[in-house]
C-alpha cells in the first residue's frame, strides 16, 4: 500500500524531529509525505528555513511529496506564480488541488505534466466534476484522491459519506486515500484534538482506524498528526489493501492450529448466518498433513475464532469467526478471540472478501 505520514515544517516539531520522522517512516517502507504549507499558525520563517532540508531528506529515500497548492503557499516557496515545473524541481511530486482550479485546468495539468501526479479532494469531488474531467480527456492514470482531515471535534465526516465518495471515485478508476489521527503521539496544534477524516476515529487507536479505512475501501492511509509513535507507524506499514486485518488474542498453543492461523483466508460466498466461514482452511490443513486434536472446546462468544477438530470428521480444519454466540462443542476448538474493538470490523468481511489475523501474543503472525 502507498501509505504516508504528514510533515508540518514551522509548526509543532523541530527540524530534527521531522528529519527523524522521515527516517523512521522510510525504515518501515513508507514512502509518501503529505504536507500543508498554509496553516495560519505556521512560523513562516522556520518553514522557509527547514522546508528545503526536509525535501532533501525525503529525496534521499525516494519519497513522494504531496503538497496542498494555493496562491498563499507560492511566496513561501519563492514562486511568483503557479508553475508546476518549478514545483517539481523543488521536489514536490504530487499536487493536491482543492478550490481555485477548474476541471479544464486539472485536465490540462494531467496531460501537460506527466511527471506530476494530481490529487483531488476526495471529500468534495462530485460525479459531475469527474465526468467533466473524462470528457476533457484528463489522464486518469495521473489522478488520485485524498479525503480531508478535520481538526475541530464534531466536524469529521461520517462512514456513510466516506463510502459513497470512495464508490464514486472508484467508478472512474481513481484511487482514494484518507487520514487517521495519532492517539499516542503528538497531536498537531493548535487544537490538539487529532486530525481524522472520520469523526468516529478521533479517539481510537491508529491501528484500528487504519484497518477500518481499508475495510471501507480506502486504497491508502495517511497518518495526519505531527509526531506519531513508532508503533503507530509500524501499524500503518502492516496494512494490506487486499484484506480486512483483525487483531485477536491467541488462545491455542497447538502448532497445527497456530500454523493454520498464519494464512490469509477468503470468506465463503455461501454466507452462513452464525459465522464467517473460511474458504481455504480445510484444504490448507489437508495440504499440510496435520491433524487438529480437541483442545479449548469452550463456549463460543461473538468474535471467537474456532477450528473444528478431528471429532468433526471431514469438517476438521474448518475455521470460523463466530457471529452469534454458541455453546461449547467438543468437536470445535476455540483458538483465538478478536479484541473488543475489532468486533466492529466483522461486518466488512462480506462473501468473497479476504481477511487475516494479527495476534497479540505472537506479533509475527499476520
């Protein structure tokens, strides 16, 4: 996934903190940086002094720089007028266009400047604008979209609004990204209330918010706040855009069960009422030549990850995530239990969708 961090020169972090953030992100394989250069509280003197050094550090790691483009930012960069070639030479590789650009201008930019990517505001771009861009022969291979973030509490968008926007943009082949806040690191000033796209994410963990956005159809995720923790950056790096990732507590010590749980799975197309059934689990167990012996045959609450044992005959190896609480069955082992907040991700594992697990006890199982 093309996930990213955010840098705000001249605001909360020192130059050294921003440089360390770039190094850390690059070390985790994150190669995109979003920056905004027209935040009113920014120390413009520090911004002018530091921005070039930050661009150089990003360039050393072959990182993409995404910047808001507005008339107010041009003097900060030493430019008298909007000049995409000059912005590219400075090291800005993607232009996020919001107000002030017509669809004709956007279409022209995609054709005249193939070395640049154009980023639309995913939260406000309408079907009409997208159709106008198509009619104007815009190069959609150069276009992507990024949702807004919302510093003030109560102003983040709803899940429904994000999903509708994602569907609208995907119909035109536009990849969509969104922001998550840092819960445990330094939140950006002046409000310090986090910078989520979804209001529901304002105070949840970065890991959960990121995995939720992927479940909702986002193609990439950006950490919006000033100085996230290393754990939060690691959570971003662990995302997979082809599946819903569920965090769970591992309950089994059986080697065959643990090995089975390392695989990604696909939810069966013939959806069960009471459980999410893995399509591949029985064939995988058979291929491994393993057997599942009775163990932890406890009652099965919602979110239990179960594996049928040898007492179930040909169903041995059947892996399920329980949707409706069920009593104990000596034929079924309870191998893991989803974390409470991850129960919210179960509805997104629709028929045919892939899913996998991250375990607290054994973090290398993904």
